[in-house]
């Protein structure tokens, strides 16, 4: 790993055809906004025919307004949603999907009800569905931030053929800390259990990661890993770093993420994305 200022330009393959961008802590600054320098860099890349792909744990409803803001549109542009569970083109057509079967949804829901742990699911249409009538305030925030519709439905009201994108145990950190090991023990053989936030423990199809979603997308559009640059800041970005030929971590990123990156750029408040684009892409 090298710091940004130590990079030797001649070591780089400049034929980047796709740039994968994490959202929180990467594309968005510490105030949840996209820097002007980032918008200019993304526009320059798109104008040159380079694909800029948002890769996030959010559903499409929580990403669409950022795509609109950046000018990512049309059937030849793409987005990786729900930590890689679903990839879509910017016209909202699904390219790849790795969903969780209904039987495992019911097993998760039963576990949550038995142990009184707040729980919801997110489906392929960005709907958040919970059986909890006393809804945890964090779930309201989850729905608000993702511009998602929140439904209260008991498991018996859910169609038997509904596949889900992910299950989410949602609560304060103390409660999730108490139950995380047990949840991993019960569900870890069948599902990918991810704790990337103190308030969320997510369960996904075992094939799902940002890196695999990016890999599946690139296979569909004939782009090789060496033609990909991934930019992120947290543990759930490490799989993207492993896939991409060029892996860039934000200076505000976690120590663990930095270990897996090739290079470190400036922070999300200090034009880190535009500096990475200027060094590695333009």
C-alpha cells in the first residue's frame, strides 16, 4: 500500500473503463453531500465513455437521486445495489440478482419474533417489510434515507414465492452485540452475515458481496478486472478492492479497508475522489 503522494504515475495502467464508487464515506462527504470536485470528475469520466458505477448497500430507491445528480442514466450505465445482491442498468432493468429464498426469510422472521429482535426485509423493489408493530426508530430512518416504502406485514401475509434481497436485524449496538454470534451460528451456513454498521446486521445470499456484484456486472458487459478502479472506505468495500485492478481507499477509511487497498487518496471532505480520478484515470 502506498500513500497518494507517493504514487509513481508510470506504474499505472491508464486504460480504466469502469469506476466503482462506494457511497457513504466515499462519494458523499461527511455532510452527506457530493462535492463539486467529485461531480466534475464523474462528468468528465462519463463524457469520455468511462462507466461510473455506484456500489452500495442501499436499494435502488436510495440511489436513484444520486445517479440523477451525477448524470448516470440510460441502459449503458449501471448500478450495484444491496451490497451486490442486484445489479441494474440505469433504466432500472435488472442485470444480475442473487436473492434469498422465502424459506430462509421465514426462518429469520421466526427467530426475530421469538427473541424480540427488531427485524425487517428488503425486497428487489426497494420495499422494507417488517412484522414489528412497535417499529424501531432506526427502521424509520432506514426507510427515510433509502426513500423506501415501509410495510408492516406478518410472515403469513407474505407470498410463499417472494425472494428477498436481504434480511436486517436492526437495533441499538448493545442488543446486536448480544445476539450477533448467535445469529451467525444459526444462519451462517446458509447466508452471508454482514455487520458493517453498529445498528445493522444483514443476512444475504452467500454469493453476495459488492465485489461479486461488480464481478457479475463486468462479466456481462465484457470489462476485465484490470480495467476497473474501485474506490471505498469500509470493510464491505474490501471485496471490491480484491476484484478491481486498482483499489483506492479514502483517507477517512477504516484501518482494515486501508490494508486491502493499493493506494490511499485524500478524505471524502478533501477532494479524494477527484484526486484519484486525475491520477489514475485522466
